[in-house]
């Protein structure tokens, strides 16, 4: 029997993504602390570019600015990249503040 994520939310990969450069330490129930680098984020999830040891369905707890602790599920992997879906959708006002804090480089910000 699989212990992976069983999400009923429709595919949200068409959601607007915001480029970021943000390091986090996620908590994996088997591997413990896992350092990850988030390279883009949306209100539905995020992508990391250093996920060589993660598999589809893995669940992690991540702590993000503004949002705090939130669970995320690996939806897809390819090479060293992985896409995550949040357990819940982030409110628009919180997401706007989150992106502002994660985009330290003003060239990443949208006009």
C-alpha cells in the first residue's frame, strides 16, 4: 500500500509562477532535515532545483516567510528538479507579501 500523497486538487501548474532564490530546510518524515533551494513559487506550490533524493508523493514540512509551517507534496521530479504542491492554497494577500520577502533581487520582481 502506498503512503504517498493522495491529492484531489486539480493540476495547478498553469498558475502564475514567480522566480525566487530562496534556501530552506524542509522536514522529511524519513530523512529528517532536507536542504532545498526554491527557484520559483506560486500560490499552489513551488519548484526546487536540488531535489536529487526526493520521489513523487513524498511529503515535507516547510517553513516559509509570512506563511509559516506548511505541508507540501512532491508532484513531479525530473533530474535534480522537483515540483511541490501545498496542502492548501495560500491567501492572495499573504502570497503577495511572501513573494516580496523571497525576491530580494529587484530584477526578479515583476513591474
